[in-house]
């Protein structure tokens, strides 16, 4: 079992990539956290996401992009 940690705060959403190689979490007031599950260190990438809209976190069908709604616009991390 692996334990993934984020900044303190309520986890609003979790998304898994279609190939199960990555997982992302939206944390209230802290932004998004993205883990590469194939990495031996499991250090997350932190992505700022001001005014994140809960329920909008999702990977693309290819798993190459992570998208969400924030500040009234669609945002993409590639």
C-alpha cells in the first residue's frame, strides 16, 4: 500500500489517469497535487488552482492532460 500526502486541507476531488499511472487530488486552499505512481519517490507536483470548482478534476482520455475549472475557465496541465 502507498500513502500519498498533500498539504493540510480537505480533499475536494481525486482523479485517476486511464492507465492508472497517475493520480491527482484537489485540496481546498492548497491547489492540485499530481503523482506519477511509477516514480520511486512519489513526490507530487503541486499545481496552483485558485478558485477551484469542486467536481471538475479529470484526466483526458489519453491520460496526457489533467483538466479542471478554476476562476470561471477551463485549465489544463499537460
